[in-house]
């Protein structure tokens, strides 16, 4: 079986959480920034993600990370880096 690419990982993670209610309150937002770059906000309340397990790897990739109330925000230079960072974070969440 081939490994999933970042987009497929994000799609699978999102689909596995959709239950008719979760997707109306939580989720993922990706947007461009003006410096230029990309920002993703993951509202991961209800998920037990392990930021410590991947934080060093993300920092080495040049990803800026901030934690907020129940979520994580990442800042990157390119969209590809942003998608990869999200996929790395998602990999730390136990499968449902």
C-alpha cells in the first residue's frame, strides 16, 4: 500500500471526524498571509494530538508553531510546507 500524500492524510483525518456535529464546530482553516506565506489553524479539541512528538521536526522545517485554546496554528513560507506540517500534526493523533 502506498503512503498517503499530505492532502490525502488531511482529507482522511477530516472525514474520520465528521459526524454531523463536529464539522460544524471544529476543523481546519488554511489561508494566505501578507508576508508572504501560509497559515493553518487546526481546532483539535477532542483529539489527543502530541505536539511534542513532532515539534522539533516542524521547527527544523522552518515552521512557526503557536498553541492556542484547544488548537494549533502553523505559519510557513509555502503552501506545500503548510500541508506537510498539517499532515505531520495529524500523524500524532490516534486513529478513530
